[in-house]
C-alpha cells in the first residue's frame, strides 16, 4: 500500500564516486549489464534534444493534476539528486515548469524524471535543466492533495527507491539500485572497454558476421547464398 502524507528525511544515497562513474556510461550499456532490467517505459522522453542526467533519486508520489508534493520534495533535495516523480494514476497535466526548475537547481538537483506532464520547455532548454516526462502540456495543476516524498514509487513501470541511481539520456531511462551501483559501474566499464575494441575492428572493415562467429549458426538455420 502506498504511504500517503509522509516525507522521509533520511535517505541512504548511492556513493557519489560510483554515481560519477555511472554518469560516464550510457543507458543502453547499464541496461545490458543489469541483465536487461531497470528500464523505464520508453514513453518518457527528454523535453529537449540532448538532455541527459545522472544522480541519486529523491522520489515523489504525486496525485493527478496536483504538483504540491514537488514543492515539498524541493526541501529534501541535496546536490547530485535527480527528482523522480510517479503518480497515483495516469496524468499528463503540466506538473513542472521553469519556476520549479529554478527552485530545484538552487538546491543542487541535476534534473527531473516524471511520469506526468511538463511545460515551459523553451525556458528549461535555455536553463539546460534536464527533464524527462510523459507529455508536454500547458495545462496547470493545483496544490490540494497529499502525496509523499522519499517513498518507493513506480515511475513508468520501474520501481525506484530513494537513493537509487537514475541515468537518463536520449535512449531512455534506467534505474540502478543503490546496493548494486558499484558492481553495475564495474560491469558497465568492462562492457564499454570491450565495445571500444569491437568498434575499432568494425571500423577496419571486419564484418560482424566474422567477429561474432555467426556464419556457422546462420548455416545451421538454413541460410543460403545464391550467386
């Protein structure tokens, strides 16, 4: 059952050095090394081209059409955090805009991921404040219904706990549990280094058919070449 009307002030965040290492990787790499888990659904998109962020989660449970809890969450933000907002039910209203972004940035936030709507996109781009949202909508919200801050939330079908690492780029958004962040960073770095070698071989003209030893498996499936 969702906890409503509560703000948890004490959050165990993933180590800042590990977060920095994850920030040097990309969403696809992290998703792969976690066994293809942790992705949010792809309907959450950056509100402007090139948006990217990585940080520890301050989580928010919103009520539809009500952004009160985003203002409450701002007080709990520490430098390096990303605010991650889920909603008790679907809502594409404009929960977030320039003024809240200004407030979050002043607290050290690195961005917002929200399963809801966002507005003031031009201003957010000028500020270079990364936002990933369900929709862009000018429709305003009210401030009348309690949700919660720093409770586990489901955002775009991904479970996010306070303090988890959230990385978002053009390809999507992935959640790394705080307890496994270091192991994921190590695995991601190994995959990145391995791919650098493959990239060099492909650039030199070697085919993936040979590099990945695919020919035998293709022949076994019945692939034929006809001149």
